[in-house]
C-alpha cells in the first residue's frame, strides 16, 4: 500500500515543479526583454535628442591659435672630466605629479550582438593588421549635402540595432590590439574610409562610431566639408583648436579658422587621452638592424631593431601636455612600454653584459651605452622643430638629444634592473635620477623623501652620480615615472 502511494505523491509534486520552472523561465525571459528594451530605449532616447540638436544647435566659432612647444635653448652635451669633480650636490627639486592613466571610455550602455542575416564586411589594413568590421547591408547612408537636416537624417540612418555589431567589432579590436585612444580614433577613421569614398559620409560614420564608443566629439561644417572635432584631456602642441564652452576641441583634419559647430552633448561623453600605457599590438615587419656600441665596453655591440609599423604610428602621435606642465609630455613618452618584439631583440644582448653585475655596475654600463652609442643632434636641425621620441624612436632614428636619451635610459633601468627612475628637468636640459636599493654616492635629488642618484645620459662618459656642471640646480623639476609591469 505504501509503494502505491509514493509514486502518486511523486507525480503530484513533479507536475507543479515543472510548471514552476517553466514560469521562472518565462519570467526571466520577459525580464531580459524588458531590460534590453530599457537599454534600447535609453540609448535610442540619447540618439533621438542628439538628432534634434543636429537640426538646429549650430553656431559659428573662430579657431584659437596653436599652443607652441615651450621654446628653450638646449644645453649641448659635454664630455665628463674627472678633474672637475666636486663634493656631491644634493638638490630638492620641485616634484611634478605623474600622469595617471584612466580607464578608456565605454558606451553609455552595453552593446549587444544582433542576429543580422545580411552583413557586409569592411576590410582594411591598419598598421600591418588585416582588420575586418561587419556592417549591415540595409544601412544606406547618403549625405546629399552638409546642411543640418541632411546630417541629422544621416545620423538617424545609423541609429539601428543592426549597427551594434559594427560597434562591437570596433571595440573588440580596441581590446585585442591594446589600442590607445589615439590609435582607436585612427582605426575608426579607417572604418569610415572603407565604408565610403565620400569624405563626408566617411566622417559621419567615424564620428558616430566614436560617439557611440563613449568618446567626446563635435560635428562641424567647414564650407561643404563635414568635420569631426575631438575633445582632449591634453593640451596639444602646434595644433589649432576650438574652445567650446571651456572645452578644447581639436579638428581631426585641418579646417579653416572659422567653422560652424554643433554643440550637441551626448550622454556620458569622455574626452580622449593621449597616454599609451599598453603596447600597441600592431603588425608588420621589423626595421633594419642597427648596431650601437659602448665606448666604455668596446665589445658591447648591441644590435637593435623595432617594429616598422609602430614607428609609422608614432609619427602620427600628437605631442601634448597635461595641466599645462611640459614635463608631463616627457613622462607620457617615457611611460609608454617597449614592444615585445623590440625587447626580444634588444634585451637578451644587453642582459649578456649585465649578468653577474650588481645594480650599480649594471646601471653604469647602460648609462655609458646610451651616452656613447648614440649620435647627438639638435631637433631643430634634424626636424625643424622640437620633437621628443618614444624609446623605440631613439633606437630607430640616427640622431637623438637629451630628452630622447633620458626617456630610453629610464625605460632600460626600469625594465632590466627594476629600479625607480625620475626624469629631472633643469632649464634647457633633461636628465634622469635613479633610486638604488643600495648606498650609492654622488650628486642626488631628494624626491618624496627618497634619495635618487643623478644619471645623465648626455654628460658623455660621466659615471652614475655625476651631474652636468653649471646647470640651474635651484630650478630643477622632477617627475617619478611609472614602474615597469
């Protein structure tokens, strides 16, 4: 009798459980739909408001003159003379806060994959990367002119769920290749060019993708040409800009001095940063090999080679500062990591000579290699203007100056010896100082309560702890660089 009752009881329980589970699935499914609809409604609402602004929120703006790179008279390199040694000098420089990279912008809401049946694939080369981005066939973007109504209609054409896959592919490329904000903007510009040969249509798509990715931008019209202006956290040197409600917007391209700008604000827009805190994973071949020899160690013949496409990318990089301080410019260059391919070529050769040496001895060898293995020349003579180098560029180009040597040396010390480094600026000259984990004598900088020993890559033949004479020590500034990962 008991065995008959139990199955009936089990069956009685199973039926409600199945029904309850099914109800839960329905509830969850409905919840997902509601959330997705709320997301779509929020994003659609932002875009619809933006479209309305595009129709009438235009005004004429005059451009501001470019901010020039600070004009300083560089102090030429000097040979070290031991007879001129004096008692060690200890300096308390003004400390400049190091720029701290912030997370990259993100869309106002998650971008969901869409089940699209028909999609084009936009293919293009991006610094050696064979890039592919999906684009929905049903979107037929056509700009008849650059009147506000036409631009608004074009933006509305792009506001479809189907373009989510395009945005996702772009954001995925930003993650996959570690693209900095500047590299990502260049990437989106190539997407626009692959989409249309019409410059205005290309610009509108680039602007749309940039905006939907979370970045701050403004559309502008210069005659019959549509332009995009990007907001920047940095003051970019030697480039005209437009002051829109206290925000500096820089043209992606070169406009005339007076243009019409739509000051429509998109929700949660974030200005571009010019920090590069990760290796840009670009493609392409390595540059020709170059041998650099130390005078102190004649057998120390170091062969270097760098990714050619990375050099091409750096040629586009806008030089800038943060908070109006020029030292932040050098810190941004110095904090940019070397590419893995560069390190794989360079570091085994250097480590061969550093093995078995203590950190002071190793620093001496690296310092002399940078002092004597590279040819010094003034930027004005080579480039016609001041130009700081990323570390790879110093390894690539035949000439360099004090700032380039200091940036490279600081990178080597952090990567190979794991020591903290500061850039030291005296009026007209840039050097470095190293915090050793052992007692080291010599000229020093007290920074944040710690004693950094001066290492000058342009004081030719000088040892660690020797500061170039006759500099304005009382006006020295210091900025501590980010440690290697």
